[in-house]
């Protein structure tokens, strides 16, 4: 019996007693694992949730439900504890059935339909295309991609998006830096230093050998445009090597381009729409949005007195573009220096007619440092993503960076990430998976197959613990998606790995010596393979590989 089956049966029992006096959904009868295994396999607080609306005592209402719950196939015992908790114990066969359910579901085990119908735009990383990705971007890449994966696994339709900051003075400074390098001149003021600029300059000269002979402004533009394309391709390659794929790369410059039919840019159109909704006014020759009406700490300028649009104008146009593309929720994962953006973006959503508590989420990630990491030889003053991947590996980086909440500052030890010991959680989890594959391979050689499955044989205490943890993946995934906290998946996998390693040490899948192959061996192979499937599925949600051998 799966947790979903038991929850569904409990839902039917409870709703039959309501008679319109209260209303519940399936989410109200979700089951939880008791911390104390003596309290059964599952516990529910549904009696305490409904007692007041039914005008009864929670414990008395729970006691009324006991006979019907006890009659559910596979339930061996039901107790009422404390103020009205319903503790449910399954018989051994029913508990063991989860191993078969996992293998039948395969790669989809753990997926759920909690967010069916939700269309999400997930924007993260969005680094300026003026240099290579660094350690800070690495954290946002790992975390953002993992959030997108758990959302998708929970039924949401997710579009991952990278906002390319390719408009503004920084791009001209970037072009001027490349031009100076091409001409053998010092880096200009506010320019970009680093060997990578020299490398970009060489590539520009390959395409435009006479770059130095062009008029200065034209040469800057040529260097900027070619260098931009080269740098963006490097960024894309770095992300793909880190197992992070973006569905959309959205150019900021496109917000400024004029539509030939309307004569307006997307930024112009955003101002028109906000004005039509009554949120725009003029003051001191500038055009403002009255975001204070929606909780912002001050009104925001769209266009300055000199006619130049602001970054906020681009933010407004970009948000409205996402809205026009039909996304129910727009998620922004921003760096630690962007706390001020939370209020203005939510106010912008409200001004656009959206519900800021539903249609937009702004997640702020904290800084990370990695002890032992060396500054990039190419960039000079940063730790590059490519160098980090080469040093500790993409799997270790992704796992550790997704293992903590976004709002937790991180200080990681590079040597621990590189270690192949149980002190390194990613090694501990990956080793558990490789052990399940080794057991399966050796079982095949010993003549142990999955031709028989007798779940009632899985009665050892270590098997009960392991089965209990395997049942939790769907709940963990749903919770991680709801809270946007994929670190819960990582911590869960470590728990599963611990249960598996203990089970492995006391419950044999392979017969000893001349011992004949029994149904217990065959059934334990199901449990072994189910564990491997769960670990594999969990690691996939973190973008981490599940190696067959370590």
C-alpha cells in the first residue's frame, strides 16, 4: 500500500462523515511519518483539523474513525494518541508493497500532481555577458535549476529563462575594453581587465583584422558585438557543462527595439499600459509609476527628465512580457545585493493587475565562498565556474550548493567536496546507489532474480526502516516544490542512503556459500533495486548523476 492509497482511503472515510458541515481537500489528509517508530508507520491530524467545525472533541472524533480505518486492507493497527493524532500501522505485506510500486513507476516515482495547471517562468543566473560565470553564479545555477526540476516533478509547466543584460553602459565599456586589448592599450577607466578580454580581442581580430583602423565609436561597436556573442556562447557552454539548461535566453536589448508597426518599444508599451491603469504621473519633467500604492518604499521613475528610460522601465516591460506569455507565476532568483528589488517587483506586479502573493516570487540567494578555490587565471579577480567544475566536479558542486536553503550564507571546504569518504554527503549518497547496482549485478551472477515478490517476508527492522523512508519521496518532492526548497531532497537522500547502508550490513540479498536461493533473497532484490531507483530519481532532481560504479 502506498501513502497515496492510504491517504485516499482516509479521505473517503472522513468525507462520508461530514454531511456538508465542513469541507476538506485531499491535501488536508496528507499523512506523515511519526518520529518515533513505536507510533506506527503513518500519523494523521485530520481529527484535530475538523473537530471544531463538527462541534466535537478531537480525540473522540479520532476514536470514532478507528473502526473504519482498521478495516482498510493492509492496516494492522490503529491508535489514537495525544489530543487526537491517529497513528496507523500497516501489516508487513502492505508496507513491503512500496518496493513493487516504486519499480513499476520507475523514473516517475516521486512525481506528483500537486502543481498541475501552474505555468511558471523561472529566471535565474542572468549574469552580465561581459565576463565568465563565477562562484556566485554557480550557486544560483545549481539552486535555480533544482527548483525548476522539483516544480516540474510536481506537475508545473516550467520555463527556465536567462535574462541577458546586453543593454546599457556596461556593454560599451566591455567593447572599449576589447578594443583597447586589440590595440595593445591599457584597460580604459571602468573597463574590464583579465586575460579573457585578451582572448576575446584575438577572436575579434580574426574576424575584423582592420579593427584598429575603424573610427573609434564604430570599432567599439564591432568589438562589443563580436565579443558579446563569443562571451555569451562561453556562458552557455559553461552552464551546459554544469548540467544547467535554459529554455529561453531573453535579450534586454529587445525591450528597447522599436516595433515597426506601432513605432513603440516594449518599454514604451509598458508605460502606456501602466498609464491606462492609472498608475503613471509626471513630476519634475520625469515619468513616474506610483508603486507606493502597492507597498513600495518610494515611487519609481520610468523616464528621466532627459528622456532616458531607467532600469525600472526595463523591469516593467520584462514583467509585462512574461505576463503576456501566459505565465501564472514569475519566479526571480536574485543575488544577495538585490534585497531592494523584492518590494519594487511585487509592487510592479500589483500595478500590472496581478496578485503579488500569487503571481510573483522573489527569492534572494546568499553569498558563498569555497575554501581552497583559486582565482581564475583568465579573469584575475574571480573564481570561475569552469575552474570549479574542473577542480571538484559538477556533481559535488551541484549537490553541495543545492543542499542548503537559498537564504543561508555558505562557506564550503573544497577538499571535503573532493573527498571520497562518508563525510562527503554526495559521495555517501552516490556510493549507496552504486552499491545497489553492484548488488544487482552480483545477484544476477548468483542466480537471484525478481521472479518472486513476497512483501510479507520483508519483516526485519532494517527493512521496515528502509521501506518507510522510500515511501517518503513523493511527499518530499511535493514539499520541496511548494516551499521552493530543493535542499529537502538532498537531506532526504542522505537519510535513505543511511537506511540502505544499515540494511545492506544485516540483510543479505545473495545466498552464502552453497545456500540455496530462496524467495527471501528474490524479494530483497526488489527492495535493493527500489532503493536504487529512489536515489536515482532524487539525484536527478538535483541535477546530479547516479553512477553505477564509484
